[in-house]
């Protein structure tokens, strides 16, 4: 008579199931955190890139020499060309609350939002505009009224200078994030010195 070895059919124990559920829970939490941080980083990338573009516009405007249109008599010399920063622009939108956990669509008609200013002031002088919805309030200040002067650790301009700044509240908790790049005119050489990189305060707020 042949003997057959019987194998007991056994399932998972409760402890094993609990361990698996716990592992799945941890992985899900990490995935949610990663996706949330990714979405927030995508929004902050807008602020960093835009602030950099505004600062480049300010630098380019300063490097453009302007000279008065004159009719010179024989033996006369024209006035020397000058360099100057664009005068301040109006913030777009008007307040951070307009982009709190939402986006703002700029008005793209002449004289409004990023289409405002003149050849020597505002967004037109900077040759900067945005037509797509934005998640931050953007501002440009020259000579005075610096927001960076009130933000701890921010490199506020000294003397003649400018700040390109973005402020937002992407999670809607009323805590404001700030992104800024600044520049100051050297009193001796009259060259424009820019901050080394974009200053960031409360990045994911």
C-alpha cells in the first residue's frame, strides 16, 4: 500500500494581511505626498521663471542707452546718452487674494495689466507680458517701495535699484510665499549688479 503525503492548504494569517495593508498604506501616503509636492513645484516654477524674465527685462532696459533728439549747430556737441531703469509697474493682479488657491487671467487689452506703461515705465518699458492664467501676483518696483525690504533675509536693493517680485498663496491658507530677484546700480561705475539668484521665502505656501 502506497502512502501519500498530504499537504495542508493554508491561507494568509491575519498578521500577514495587516503587514501588507500597512505597506500599501505607507506607499499610498508617499505617492500622495509626492504628487502634491510635484503639483506645487510646477506652480512655483512659474514664479521662478517669471521673476527671472522680469529681472532680465529690467537689466536689458537699463543697458539700452537713450539720447535726446536734437538739431545741432555747427561746432556743437549732442548731450551724452543716458541709461536708466524702467520706472515702477503696477502689480498684476492688484492683490495676492486674487490668486489665493486659484489663478488669474490677465487682461490683454492695451493699458491693462501687463499691457500697461510707457517707453520709460511699467511693463511696456520692460517689454514683458503674460497672456496665460497666472498663479502669482507679479510686481516690479524701482527706486522705492521695495517689498523685499520687509521680507526677512531678502536682498533688498540699495540706492538706485529694482526688484522683480512674485507673491502667492497657492494653498489658500493666507500665508504668503515670496520670490524675488533684485538689482542695484553701482554708484561709481553705474553698472547694474543683479542678485546671484532668485530669493525664495515660504516656497510652497
